[in-house]
């Protein structure tokens, strides 16, 4: 087995179906992880961790840049400059302490350019304020760079955000992106690459034909009843196909309450026995929302409640030698943790 094949096998036990089965992605997250894996040569990075794209990844980004901006160099011109790094789930720090962070799906970075890419498969995931907010945060995070924002969606007709000097916006559809993926990886006959490209093609070609739950069932060979099986508290995840609050499609009040109540149950268990507990999610926006929701509920408990000694916090794998407690933490390097302290951590 060659090195790249070993990396694909180690990452997702050899096939993308196992990836979707293990992590219960929505369709958006699944497609993003498939292409990310291809772009970095089989070893998908943790969230917000810079990685150099592979040779094929650079070729894909060059074609995508030309499609978005029409700037593919002619044969007698300087070659397209390879980016310094590629980042999956890129943290754009908030400017206002009361506002959320920005988490665009991809960022491609050069010394003088920041290219932010947001991916959508579901029309309901679109949120009018998300793209302007990403432009605002990207300009603040990269004040000396040109900022480009590319929006990749299924069929969707929405107004373009306003752009300032030194900024560009482009809107592409997945049906335009698929030929680029096939051009770069279509002739690669390695079994693992073929499986990933086939999965990407299947998702994109069925965006307007199958609902997300139907597509997941078809790919995984599930029966309809399997789609509504409740998730245990210890394995809490978003059951909707959108990315959730702050990432396209606000959760309903009922689902927010259910999530907060379930999280407090974990906090109470940690308060009782002192054991750390973890909760995974398939987007960093979801994790930050879950953390904030748990802190709000714990902070409202009576002062004598022992659960007030528990702090929900975000565990990041690149800052510790410890191991993840959830499959999502293992995959993405982020998870929500509950830890008990000797004093109250959340002040009213």
C-alpha cells in the first residue's frame, strides 16, 4: 500500500460511506469533507489548522479561481501563484464581543490575498447576513490583503453582498464545480480517490432530486425508519440538514430547548462524579452555540446547585496532548467539554 492510499484508509477506514455513517453529517458537511480530503491528499485537517494543499489540490484551486474570477494565466504569463495554506473551517474572529465568530468553510491564503469560500447545498441554509459578515471579518483579519469571497451553492438566486475597495464576490453553482473536480481527479485510478470522486459526483448530481435525508439513506443503505432514531444525549448532534444557528438556518425554539436541557443533564452528571464529558458537533458554529447555551442555563441555576461548579468549554486537539472523547473531536480536533471545578465558574 502506497503512502497516500494508507492515509485515505487511516482517515476514514477506506471509504466515504463509513465517514458519513460514523459522523452523521448533513449533506453540506459531508460534501465539504469529501472535497477537503481530496484537496489535501487524503489526510483531512482539523478545523482551523493551516495545511498546504496537495499538487492536485493546487490544480483544483487554480481552476476554481479562474472560474470565479476569470484570471487563469496565459501560457506566456507568470504561473498561478500557489497559496501558502489551505484551511478547512477557518476562524474569523469576531469584532464585537457580543457577536459570533465567523467560520467560513474554506480559506485559501497568500501573503497579499485572503480567499474565503462558503459552501452550501441546501437553499434553506442561506442566510442574508452571513456573506456581508464574512467580508467584514475577513477585512479586519487581513487588513493588508485583497479579500475575495466565493459562494458555492446549488440553484439559488440571492442578491450579492456589497463589496468595498479591494474586495471581490463571486457566486458559483455546484454543477459548474463538478467538472473541475473530474478534470483534476477523474483520471486518478487509485481506489480510494475513485470512491471519493464518485461520492462527490453522487451528492452534486442529486442536489435537486433527493432530499438530504433521502440521499443519506440511499448512500448508506438505510431504511426510512433509521432516519428518525433518537440520538442519545452522550452523542448529541444536530439532526437538521442545515448547519444550524449562525451558519445558515436558525434552529427552532423547541430544538434549542432540547439541546440545552440535554447538555445540562451532562453537566449535572459531571457535577456528581467529577468525570469530564464531551459532546461533538459537525460544525464549529454549532459547538460555539452549544457551549454558550449550556453556560447560559448553568449560570441561571440557583447558587447552591452543584452544577454551577461545572464549566462547558471548547477542547482543541492542537493545544493538548489529551485525546478526544467523541468521534467528532477525533475527526475535527474540536469538541465541547464539561469539567468540574472547586469554585463557581459562570458568574451571573
